[in-house]
């Protein structure tokens, strides 16, 4: 529990009487604070994006309530379509509306259809919008820091869904992979294969830099906790124990690095970095590696502290203090003692991540008085498979990267448990959006990816057979070409069945 | 149907009155024929190996019959162990024997335990025996032909289980991969990943030759048919239709080649080769690529024909005729017309495979009058996972390479159908040997591989729940380090359950 702080008392009373004090800043008379290193215009754009996406999803339930009230009117199907078109921006499946008179409107099916439709609608709109950040610049910066590929594994938890764009403020294309696993427990063998692919590209094509450029692959693991309710709203996969989550992430990183070092000769290695996120404030904690690349649970920089300590400085002093904080962490004594400072590129990278995250702390500070109103789970759907690049908004989706349910089932179970509470308890189904990417250049790839979607859908429906039987599990399927900016293609469940029986 | 041939009439009457004529050779008065290019001493060694392996499996049922007759004797457990030790070379699970008095001996469980024990016993004995062939020599020859890696996908069919050692006479280590799929329908994406791994090894470590050596990766697909009963004993995955099997194999090879060519720049490509096997005679049919690497269902060399045409030549004339047969195939006109001859390395490789296979034709000829007595399925167990390198004997095991049952299930279904006929119909269980390899050098790899075995076992028992419930499905689990010659380690099913519940 955080100790109460006198400095925040007036702020607390003013803005958020139900919560504890604003954990980030002390502002006077409700005037929003302004950190010298934060990016105000980007914060405005990100807010508009988040509100647009969330607004569309939030419109579903009120619209369905209005429909429910009118379902016995004579011209119901026509009324319903007018209402859906006006409130949601799309029309509803005709079959469900026309069958309403027989018994009553199948609300579960309709809710599932609306979520899937909203996902596709949002994806289309996101693609039309220009990208928020310059990814070439960031890629050059990462290369400067010594990294030709950055591979981030967050926890599947929906509160980390905004990790790349919001919390770390990285452009999408600058990150090689962002596959999420429950508790951030990524698959070491699959990750070694991804490393191999990246290496071959450097050797064969000199992309992004030739193999002899002296750069490295950087693997980041992101765990999380809740500062307001640490015992309940932390990582479900680690029983809300922050220490367990961090330790497990660190262990997996070490296994990955040793897998590379032991399986390949000629000094093959990778750099690793462990980052924690307080999902209430989006403040990060960076575990600073030492000169040997080793990290410790007891050696880190807390960005929330850094935000408070630099809020009233000018920009260059604030920047200096960021570097000093990294230096101070490296000098940690006792349990957290390491073998000196990390190499200069790693220091610059950490400083950039911390500075980027200062904007996010201010984003939460300015819009939600330093702490999200939804500190707990509030996801709208479960995203399964390769995941949507288009959706990176906090608490929008619980994202399980998986290739088969046989392997990823336990990760999916955590998501189903969460939705049992937030949806099934209220009689709403769990919407599961199955999404895989294919490679248009490879013959048969799309057909095989479609079959892959169908196989995963069947496996999910069989794993949660009772939910499925009651209409409390609604799976949608989409595929997308690997090329950036490709449209999302919805698959017909019927077409699926036809394809399956034709085999 | 083969036309009856006058030349073989006396031979037929002499040796094999129930079958058609010996399809390979015409010999006088039962004197075994002797092809100038066949390797007699290797044939003797291979026969001894096959008989030893099959003999151990064949001993199981007689031993269990004797046990069954004695199960109500007072000192049954002790008698049974003496009998098992003498007849099978190992002792039986004590629990099953001691419970026999309660109702009766659980023959299904005992049969399953005997098959699993025999597998481990055979593996140990095989490892003690020196390898039959010189793999360094063959690897050099393959490099000379222009190939730094040879990757063979046969059908899962047990009659192809002796493909590498017997039918093609290749040393184990000379073949990079031999993963089997039902109907030889390999996973293109997984194979691209394997290609990437091979390429990176060349670039990083110059193994087996540097990337600029101008060599290629060779992918071979092996389909099969039955010349004696083509409509029933062909490939189950292709409804015993030889043409369908060959066409599907050719299509998959083209997809793989295009996947490589389209996904990687700088002239990346692979060579491909389609081979058919008549599982009655083990005679191969090689589809000769043209100068562009393209193959045709209508352009091939039949080795059974070549055997007959060269049986009475001296060695150098026979060798010349092999090359002429390849040349003649390349000159095929009409539907099979291609764009000239393949490159010299491919021609040498095909010639070597044909010559190697001449020994195998003679092996079948000398030991079984040119046609196996068991032309149909007669497998002893289903091998699942990475498969045992140690067992490469015809009709010993139906081998499904798979990573998950979710993906490999349809391949496994074909095997279960086969065993429904050859085992379940007689009340015997289907023995499924789950075997995966780990990498001792990678931390956590063995633990994860053990979990992988357990996950696959659970998925198999759930997919075939009714068989499992009746005791008609017995799964054994083993793991093995990747290093060649590592021991096979049996996993306790109990330990498995404990590990699962502890997660
Ligand atoms: Zn989590
Ligand atoms: Zn503030
Ligand atoms: Zn087959
Ligand atoms: Zn003969």
C-alpha cells in the first residue's frame, strides 16, 4: 500500500474523491500539470484515437437495449436496421432480426455479431488514418543504439494492449514482434526460430543491416502490476504477485539468451530487457542491465518517481536527470548490485523509453487524474492468433498469440476466466476474434491460413463446449495479408463449414 | 493390372503359386538371381537387422498367449516374470500381474506395455550396433552433386518406414530431415522454417559448406502404390489412387519451391524431386526433372524395369544403362515432354538412388520372391512426434510427424483407421509411441519437451476417447536428446499427471 502523502491532498479532493491521491503529480487548483519532456499534441491525437475506438464499442449495448424494446413491433427488421445504421454504422444480420417474432431476439448472437462488425469497421478506419509516428526515424535510432530488431512480449492482459503505441510510444513498424502470452511467458523455441529468421535476413539481404554490423537482437519482456489494488488487479497468470511476474519474466529472458548462446557458435547472443508496467498509471519500471547484460529484480528505475522529480525542471535538466536515474540504478548496492553500467546504446534506449513514457504518465494524469477509472479488466473481446496490428488501445482486447489451442489453451483459459466475470455473468457471450495473417506471395498460403482459422475455431468451441452450447461463445474469423496496410478479410462461418466437409 | 508374362511362368509356379509371377527377375530353377550392381553383404546385414527387430515384436503375442493360459495358477506373478524374461527379454509391470486373480489378466494393458518395452529394448540394441553405412562419404557425394541438405518427406504409411536405410540405401546422417505426413502432404510453412535454419548455418558457420558454394537444398517427396492390389493397398490418404498421390506430391513440391522463391530475394531456390515406391516390391520410380527443375507425372524411370534389363549385364554395362535410362526419360515426348536434361549433379544423384535401389529390389527378390508376403498394412505401432531414428524397418510403424494433434490429427486418423483393422478388430489396443527430442544445451528444453509429450498424449486420448475408455489405446512417452546416439528416456505416465496438476 502506498503511504498517504500530504502534498497530494488538495488534488485528491478536487478530482477524485473516491480514489487515493493522484500518484504522479502535484498540481495546484486543478490546473493540469505539464512535464517539460511530454508531447502534448501526440497526447491529444492518442486521446482522440482511444475515444473513437472505445466509443464505437460502447455504443453497442445501448443500441441493443433499444432494439430489445422494439422487437415485437410489426416492422421490426426495418426499424432495427435503421437504428443500427445510425447508432453503430453498419447493418445487422438479417436472419437474426427476421426470426425475432418466433420466440425473441437472439441477443447473444446479435451482440457477438456487433462486436465482430465493430472490429472490422474500426480496422478500416484506422487504416485510413495516417500513422502517428515516424517509424524510419525510430528504426535508425534503434540501429544507432545497436539493435537491428526489437521483439517485445507483453502479458496477454488487455491493460497492456496499448503498450507499444501508448505506454512506450514506439511506432508499430519499429517493433519486429509483439506476440503476447499470459504472464508474458513466451515460447523459447518459437522465439529462437524468429531470431534465426531475422539473422538470415541480415546475412542474405543485409536487411536492416549486414550481419557484420555488430548490432544485436533485443528481446523485451513486459510484466505488470496494479499499484492501487496489488493483490487483486495484478497479473492473473501470476496470481497478482508482482514479484512472481517479474521473476518469471526474467527467468524466461535468461533461458532465451542461453538458448541462443548454447545453440549457436561464434559468439551468438542477444540483449534482453525486463520492463514492468503499473497498469493503473501506465508508469513503467525499467530493470537496468549491467555491463554483462544481466538484470536484477532489485535494480530498476521507476518512471513515476522520475516524473515527479522532473516535473518542474526545464527540458535539458529533466533529460539529464533521466540519465542520472539510470546511472543511479546501475550503482545500486546490496541485492541489486550488478557489474557496472550497460553499454551506451542500451543506456540511450532506456532513456528514450523513459522519456516516451513520461508523456503517457501525463496522458493518464491529464485525462484521468493519474489513475485510470477502470483499473481492472474491462476488455471488449478476446483476440486470438496473430492479433490485430490495428488495435492498440488499453483494455480493448485480451490478446493471446497462439498457433494452436493445444499449446496456447492455458493462456486462453486465463482470458475466458476474465470474460466469465465481465461478460458471461451478465448473460453476454465471450467474443473471440480469431485472426491470422497469410503471405500473398506464397502459393496456397491464404487457403492454408483460412483452414488454420477454422481449425482454431473448432478447437476453441470444443475446449469451451458448454459456453458454446449456450451461445455464450461467439467466434469471428478474419485473415489478412502480411504486407503492411492490407485489408482485414472476414471469413464466413458457413464457408468454413463447407470447406471442412469438402476435405 | 500387369499383363501376364510368359517369361516368368516357370518361376511363378516354382516359388509363389498363390501370387503372380516374381515381378523383378527371371531365374532358373530357383537359383537366386544376382544383379551385378547389388550389394550382397549389405543385403545380408539388413536382413539380419529386419529379422531381429521383427522377431522381437513377433514374440509378444505368443508369450502373452502362454501367460493367458497360466493366469489362474497360484504362483502366476513369478511364473509370468520368468516367462517374459526368457521370451521377451524384459519383465512385466508387477501391478497388472498381481491384479490378475481379481478378475482376469488385463491383456490390453499388458500388450501395450510389451510393445512399449520392446521399442525401448530395440532402440538400445540398435544403438550398440555400428552404423551400416558411411555417412561422411555420402555427404561428400551429395555435396559433389550440388546438395548441402537433403530433406525427404515420405508418406506416414508403415510400408515406407524402411525408406532411407532399405529402399534408398542412404546413411541416416546424410538426410537432414525425414518427417512423414499422411499422403506425404508436408507442411509448407514449417518446411520453409527448416530451410531458413539450414541457410543460416551455412552463412554463420559455413556448415556444411559456405553460403557462396553454389549448392542447394534438395526436397524429395515419396509417394507409393501397390502393384499387386492397386485399388486397395495403395496410399490410404489418396484413396489408393497412384496418380492422385503422385500429383499431390508434385503440387506440394511446387508450392514449397515457389514459397522459397517468392519469399526470399537474390535468386533463392531449392531443387525438388518426386519419387514413387511400389510397396510390394520396393522398386522405385524416379520422376526426372528437366533443365528448369520441373517434373512431370509422365516422365520417369522405373527401376523394376531397369533391374530386369540389366540383370544379366556386367557391372559397367549395367551402370551405363542406368544413365541411359535417365537420358531416355529426359527425352520423353508427348505429355511428359520437358525442357531437356537436369543438371549433372541431379543426374548423378538419380543414378545413385536407382543403383542403391537395385540392391533393395534384389533383397525383396531373394528373400520374398520379389514381392513381400505382407503387401498390406502390418504395422506394430503408431509412432508420433519426432519419430525414432532407430527404427527404419518396413511395416514396423505408421509414423506421423506432428507438433500438435490439433494440426496433425487428420494424419493420425489415417493411422488409427489402419489399426482399427489390424488391432482393434481382434481386441488388441492401438499402441501409440509418442517421442520428442529435446536439446540438452538449451535450459528448460527437456522439461518443455516432457510437457509437450504429455500435452500430445492428452490430446490423443481426448481425440480417440472411446478407444481410450475401452483400454484400446495405449500411449507410451519417450524423450531423447538431439545429439546423435543419445539414449531414449521413458517417461512415467504418473510423473506426467503429477507435473500437469502442479502447473
Ligand atoms: Zn498479466
Ligand atoms: Zn497531473
Ligand atoms: Zn500413403
Ligand atoms: Zn530374383
